[in-house]
C-alpha cells in the first residue's frame, strides 16, 4: 500500500509505476502553471464564500500546498475551501517532508500545516482541518473508483494528476472520467498534464469541453477543460450557504456540531433543557473507542475513519480532557481470538495500532501473575479515556446558550422555528436526542475502566489502574467484571 520510492537529483520517483511525481526542473512552478492557472485560479473563487477543489493523485501533496498558499493570500474574507484528493499508495510523512523541503520557504507555512496533519497509511477517508488556511482536506487512501463512488462532490475545479496514463491506466478509465463529470458543478474547470487521446475523448464524453495548451518544461502540451453539459446528479447543484443553526441538546454530539459549524463561520445557538452535560455526557469519564466490525464493509470503514478522526480531534482540540490513552478490549468468546487477529491485519486501521493478546500477555499488561481469564483480548493503542466536562467547556464556548425545552419544530421558508415553553430562536435546525441516559458507576472495578459491552449510550467510571509503569494508566473494556451503565 505504501509508496515505493527512489530518490533522484530532481526528486522522488515511483518504482511501482516508473514515473516521477513532479517536474525535475521545478515542481512548484509546474503545479502553479498546470493546475492553478489551468483551472483559472484565483479568479475562479473570486466572490465565492465556498469553493471545492478535487484532485486525483495526492502524491507528495505539492499541488495542495501550492493551492493552500494561493487560497490564503487571495480568498474572500470568511470564505472556506474544501479539498478532496485520492491516493492509492501514500508517502510517509518523512518522505513527503523530503520531497517538499525545497519549497518550505516559498510556500510559507502551507507545507508545515500539511505535514503536521499528514495522512496515516490506512485505507479510507481521512479529514485534515487546516484551520489557519480556512480549508478542509479529505484524503481517500485506496482505489480511485471507490473514492469517487463514496465522495459526494461537487467540485468547482479538478486537478487530474495521476501517473502517466500509459503507466497507470486505472486512474484514467472512462468510468473514472465519467465520475469526474458527474461530481462537478456546472462550468467546473479541469486541468491535467496529459493530452492522451483516450483521456481527451473520455472527458468530452463526460461533458467537458477540452483545449490543448502549451505544456510545462519538457512537456509540449497540457490540457484544460470546462464542464459545458449540465451534470445529471442532484449532488452537482451548489449548496446554499448556511448562516446560523439551532442545535437541540447539550452533550458531546452537540458540542462536536458547534465546533464544526463555528470553524466554518456558522453562528450556533444551543438549546438545552437543563445545562450542557446534564445527560449521558455528564459522566465523569468516557471511552473513545471504535466499533470493531470484522465484516470490512462500508459500515466498518465508517466506524474506523470516525474513530481516527475523533482521536485526532480530542488530541488537538481538547488535550486537557484526556485522562488516559489505550484501551484493552476483552473478548466475549473463544472465536474472538480469530476475529481480533483479522481486525489487527486490516488496513482500515494504521499498522500496529490494534494488537491481539493471549492470556500471558493479558496478565503482563494488567500487572497480575494470573488473571484467571483465558479469553483473548485486543489492545487498542489509540483509544482514549476522556473527561466529558472539559470537552464541553472547550467546544461549546462559541455558542449562544438558551435554556429551554423544545416541544415543536416547524419550517418557515428555508428556516426552522423551535417552539417551547419560552421564546426560542429560529435557524437551520440540527436536532439531537440522546439514545440513552447514563449515570456514573458507583463501584468501578479497581483494575480498570469498564463501560460494559453495549455500544450505545455508554459511559464509564474510572478507578485506580494498576500497571508496572506508574506513569501510565490504562483502560479495560469487557466482561465479566463490566457493568453496563444506563437503562
């Protein structure tokens, strides 16, 4: 899955495809000439509050770094940039840093921002919040066809930057180019370094009007395009900008919405019957763990990707709320040994982050000579124990708070009115209803944290955790000592 590189005087070269990542003469100048200017940027986003760029071929991230630098200098005040990119064989952070090193001084902090959040080597979507650049980058690691099928679009501009069609034909198939057209806004711009006949014909079939332009460096020609046919997919219509939202409920889910909306300049009003954290999110501690699905379908992808994003979010935006890192999941049956091994080998999680354990390993990790438990276990290295109150305090600070109970919600044009026992605000509604109410554990097992086996409405109590290293505290999840909290 990882990129297999050799380093030449002009930069990295893929051994898998036998092709270079960017021009040996000047990669940044190539990115600017072929992709930024080729898509009519920055003029294309003039007057726009929202703009979306999609890329096929993330590679070293050079195109995106150049895009971020240009966006930061020329965007409209308060505007937000959404970026989608695909990469089948990702570079490591160290490889990317070496490849981009020559332009760190030229591109300001765009390179550093990208490297700080560099995607992990695992399949599926990974979201990078580039707050200083008012941008969000969604990178899909895996097959380009799967990526386009799962991304909702639409894009205002496309960078087609896969390896040469002769060396990497799967990136340039008719199906892929048709998806590019389907996932574009009317009038969307497109740019690529290749003028290969099958690519030109595929783009025309997808609704683009294409034109050859002078190439960069040793390349004689390149291609620019504009979507002239109305895309058939409903997703191609431009989204209406949202100025304000009303969020009903004051728990962790509501706080996450406030954080996300506020980062995009949307005003939030939080409506809570009592006070933030009055329900399940008022527990003294809570686990951040993935739902482990060995079926490896779309649902498994979603849970793995959501877990990774949540962990990164807590570490960056609420580090003060983290009580402990790492959770031990105890199996419930002998068959879990094979299940845990299968999960640990899956590329949906970064390598080495899930580690199966036998009875001897379990005893060692729990600092006990004999656990009396022969069941398998799985160490989830990235799982967290957090203090919800500190998360709520950090993420709800930007919202206007209203105490009240919503008894009725009705549409009023493009807005919603929330009616209750007192006057409540109007706005675009995001309504949350907890699936369960939990209470703190009164007698947590002193060896760890036990939220029980349930997956909804969980909370946990944190006891004293024993481990040979007194500087580390660990959480244990499972039965038989576990107790389910809540109804």
